[in-house]
């Protein structure tokens, strides 16, 4: 009820040829397309009591009203009243309870009248004398059952009495059908009758007693002759042609509610049931069966086994079994989590949260106290030895003297949930949560000789590892996909064959004795697969057990050669692996198209145009498909990427201008998509890209060219004038540049002349200095000679006078002035700069600096100053102090760079 969001009671149900389902609901008309429900009210908002989908119309009957619904060009159901045409003939408080097609028209039945609507528009009212119970069309004949006056046949718009027998007097005959060349009359409370040779007599059907007990309200004959009896109190019963009950569906095994108000058998052999509180469907092509525990005692089932022809169930609440009357019974003392049920050596083992138990005569006996018996495996080549994985490590079971002896093997207490033997003494064990180990036993299986962690031997996630032995390979299912053990490398490597055939997200959920591998994928679909490609495979979609799987503990166990049990929450599913997987998918149909939330008329062959920034929505359906969803792809964006739709509506906005091809297809969780349906969408460009924009652009370009031509012409004139001015200026500039070049040349010549003059003066200065040096050296020699020959002079006064003249000649001031003047011409402002920086220098210091500046040696300078070389060195030392020079800077370097 919460799913379709309408009233709880569903009085009529009918499926159209296109697969759309219509339901007469307490509040109005329900429409179901396989994914979503649509609800529509009558104009007078009354309860709809009956519905018939016939061709492209949907006929409904309600309180003092009947008519039909038809979809308009926008895909909206619109109601058209037929009863308004004969409004004065409608009886007060009359309700239409049945609608049936007949002889080029439609029959509407109430308890008081029959209305026959011809397709030419004519409506005929027929009023029987008694209360009308039902109308049935058989071989083109309309039979009308009344409560008191018998059964009539409609001939030439008149009711002719066909059957009148005391056996059915005052009995509600709900249904009439052909049966072995006779007529079968099905009543609401008196069972079934046969009409033959103008006589009505009861027929000995097993179902009769149940009809009398549970009140019949619906009836259908299946394609194979099986009959379906819908009751008010106990769901629906299926019988064979002889009325013998073959199955029963009620609240305990699938129905939401036991009261069947209406039923309809469609062309796909599905039986639809309108219930007092909900809607149900039964796939009659499917041989699978369910058990649902409505009492709540059972809980989540973890294992199912058939032992000594009794079905045992291990659940999270304990151990249960079915007694001879198929009633669920609890085994006393077994309360708690049951993990595993396994028949070993003719005895039933129960792996329990509290240990391991033997089950015998519906009682249990503990044989091991090791808690959490997850899995137990037979040791290869050993007839009576088994190894069990528990919460706290491995336990050995061995039968001695008809008694089972259990021994914990020690060395490890980690929880082990999965076990697979590689050989007689080697077992692979998966930690319940994280880790993979290779364990070796001693020859007597009394102890573990080694435990090797394989988490680092291969690149894989070590969480949630499952172990299997497929043929001779040790295989692992991890979060990263399928892997296998490579003995030569002693490593774990990807198993491409299983990743391709099974899928990286699928894992095996079947027990060892199941002949085919049963896998579950990430969409909760179940696959029966075989490594033998010639063997038929079975697929089961998840709609049968949606949200009921015990995730991580799914298990398929063998019941018999063709029947297997899948554990579920509050029950289990019996799967017949010989049944056919019929999950046909059909191309999507376009139901509605919206632009900016407004419906438009449908024409999928024509390109749909929308304005830029408009929203666009498409509603699709595939009502004949089962357990499906929809995908779409936009070729111009990414033609290879199909995206899943949320339900059945695609909404697009903010599309760029251009043409788009939108593909829709139907798909299911088995990955078998249908053909695609196409819609062509054109998003119109903005005005500036449209025709108006192009015209404006043309005019703009044209006017721009005119303006460009005018201004270009003016520009040419202006440029010509400017060229003339520019030419004149260039001429002036050339003249000016020539003058500048001449002036530069003159300056260069003057500078060159000055340089030559300076060079000449430098030479003169050097010559003068050298002449002074030579002169002074000569005078010094003369002075020394005089000093040597002093005694030769008789007149000492004359000797001294000569000596004084020599000394005056050595230090002649006029010569220094001439030298200083020439020196300043060569080295401008040398003395000024030196005096400004060092005001404490004496004239003698300045002379020494000048001679050093000329790069003269001490030997050359000493005669000029009339001092010895050593005296000069002493003076230079003092000069360095006065100049305040660092030790690493010489006087020569300083003065040469000044």
C-alpha cells in the first residue's frame, strides 16, 4: 500500500496487451508500468469497483458511473464517461462490479442491471428479475448468473433461461467455464458443480471443502489446465484438472494479505491478485517456491538440509524442522546461532554458537564445546577424519568405536570461517575477517606442524577472503577479484578465467555437494553456472528475494537432484534448477515528454526542439519487461557510456545548443540489455546565433565595412598629409643628424688631439723627470767626487761655494714648479684630490707621490729628492702611515688608482 500510495483495497485488476497493469482501487485507478505506480482519480472521486484493459482503452466501473480512459497525445490518461449518455437509466446507489468484452462491445454488470456498450456508441440496458451475480463469456456466448432465477444466456439483447436447477438455487455462481466438454459452475460457498444434459450436480473436487471454509471470490484457469481459486480467508489454492490441490499460496509463503478481492491471468502466464491490503503477482512459469515464517520465531536462516526425508533449518534463533504436517517445529535446547548443518557418515552435525551437536530423533547431543562451528571438511583419503573451523581455531573430529571424538589442534586460536584442503596434510584457512593461511598437520592429525601467513605472497586485499577448490585449483575470492595459488611460484596470482567468466564481484555461495556452482553478484542476482559449457545455466533475478539475503552468509544447499535451498531472512527459497529463466526485455516506450515542466505532444520520429536553458524530461516504460531498470546514453557526449536512470524519468537541463541523440534501453541485473529507443533533441542556439542574429551580424558587418571605408579614406588622406610632414621632418632630421655627426667628429678630433697632446706631455714629463734624474745623478757624482778630493782644494771657501751650488742645482725649485705644472696637465687635479683626502701631506710627500704616480722606482726617485734609497724607503713607510693604508694595500697601487 505504501508503494503505490493509494487505498488498501483493490477490487479489480487487468493487464493490457502492452504490459501495463491497471487496478481498480478504493481511491481511484492505479497504473503500473513495471517500475512506478501512477494514480488517477475519477472526476467524482468515487471508489472504482471494476476494470478491464481492452485494446488501447481502459474501462472502469464505479458508483453510478462507468466509462473508459484513454491516453491523449501527451500521454495523460483522460476519463470519458459512458454512463452520462444514459444518466436517467442508471439506478440509484448502483455500482458496476464486473466488466467483460462481448460480441463487438463491452458488458458492464452491477447487481441490478447489465449495460452493453457497442463500439458504435450505442448503450443497451438489460434488467434481470433477480440479483445479478456474475457474467461469463464462453464460446462467444454471454451467460448471466442470477441469485434466485438461475443462469441466463443473452440472445438478441434478451435474456433466455439456460440453466435452472434446485442444486444451485439461492447459490452464488461466480464463474462458469468449459470443462471436458461440459460447463463447470464455481460457487462462492458450495463448491463446484457440473452442468451436463440439462442437469446440475456436484463434482467431487478436493478443493470444495476449502471453498466452503474460506469463501471463494476469484477463479482462473491456467494455460496448462491448472485451476486457481482465490479465497477471502486463506489466499489462493491451485488444483489440477481434477480439483486436487497441488499448491497453496497465502500469507505464510508470500502474500501480504490472505483476502483475494480480484485476480487476473495475463498473456505471460502471470497471475495478478488484488488483495484487501495490497497487490501481488505469481509467476506461473517459475517453479521456485518460498517458505516465509510469519510468526517471527525462525529469524534469519543460515543453512537448510534434508536429512532422513526431513527438512532442517539452522537460523540465528536455533534449529528447526518441518513435521509430517509441514508445520515448523523448534528443537528443544538448540536456541542460539546455528552456522552449519552437514550430514557426515549418516549422522547430522550441527555447527552451533555453543559448540557442535549431533541431531538425532529431533533432539541434540553436544560432541564438541569449541564455540562457533562455521565449517567442517573431510580430510582427503581419510574415511572418518574431519577438520572444523571455529571461533578459536581448528578442531579435529574422528569416529572411534562409533563415537565421535573432538580435539582442538592448538597452535592457533584465530577464528577460521573457510577451509579448503590442498592435499592430505595441507589445508588453506581464511581468517573470519582478515588473513589467509596455509596450515600443515602431522600424520595423525593430532597437531599443527606449521602455519604460514600468505598475506604478503601476492598483491591482494586480505579482508573477507573466501576459499574454494575448483577442479584442482585452490581459488580465492577477495575484494580485488578472483585469485589462485600458483604452487611453482608459491604465490597467489590473479585468476583471469574466473574474473572473466564469474565477474570480479561475484562469489560462490553453494555447498560442495551442489553439482553446479552457484554465484551471487553485486546486484544480488543468483547464477547457477557450470564449467561445462554444454550444461544449461539458470539465473534468478533479485526481485524474488529483495532485501532478504543474509549478506556475507548466503548459502545454497542441495535438497534433491533438481531442488536446492537458498537461505533467506525469515525463511528460504526452493530453487528448481530445471526451470527456465525467462527474463525477456523489451525496448522502452516513451510515455511522456516535458519541456520546462510542461507536457508536449509525443512524436518520437520528429526532432524535438527546445530553447537554450530550458529543462527537458522524458518518462519511459517497458511494462512487459521483468525485474528491469533503464539506462540512457547521449551519443554526442559519450556514446559508449550508459548511465543508469533513477526509476524511469530522465531530466536534463543546461544543455549547450546543438543536436543530441538520446538513447534509452532496458536492462536487468543479469546484464542483458534490450534494443535502444531513440529521441532526437535540438537545443536552439541563443538569438545571437540564430537567424535574427545572423541578419544583425550581416547588417553590422555591412555598416562596419561602410564606416571602415569612410574612415579608411580619411585615414589615407591624413596619412598622405602626415607622410609629407614626416618627409620634411625626416629631411630636417637627416640634416640635424649630419650636423651632429660632424660635431661629433670635430669633438672626436679634438679629443684625439688632446689625447695626443697629453701623450706628448706625458712623454715630455717623463723625459723631464729622467733628465732631472740624470742631472741630479751627475751632480751627485760631482758632489761625491768633490767630497773625495776636498783636500785638493786649498781654498775651502771656494770648495763650499761649489758644493752649495751643486746642492742648489739638485733641489732647484723652479724645476719642480715646471714639473708640477706639466704633471697637473697630464694628471688633472691629482694634487687637489690628494690634498683634500690627506691634508697632512708635506711638499716632499707630494713630490714622492707624484714620482710614484709616474711609476718611477725608488732608485730613480732618490736622486730627485737628494736622498739615499734607504732614506726614501723610510720616507715611503711614513707616507703609507699618513695615507692610512691597510697592510695589504701598497702606496703604489693606491696612487696609481687615484
